[in-house]
C-alpha cells in the first residue's frame, strides 16, 4: 500500500535528469549569448577607484 509520500525510483531519476538538462540548457544559453555579444557588464565602476602603488586613491574634498 502506498502512502503518497514515496516516489518510484524511475520518477526520481527522471526528475534528476530533467534538473541537470535544464541547468545545462541555461549554461548553453549563457555561453551562446556571450559568444554573440549579447551580454553586457552592468557594473558602473562606482566602486573601482584608481590605485597608487597598490593603495587606493582617495579623492580630497574641494
């Protein structure tokens, strides 16, 4: 008698395979769009300050 909380082994394997396939499809879409130049770097460089000998450059107030 089944209680409803159990999954047959074949269904578990199919679910795991579908998860892996969807993840690989997502990665493939990212790689393809990157190769076609459709991706963009959204960092606005606000936190990238110049360095002077490896030390962060601090702007002085006027």
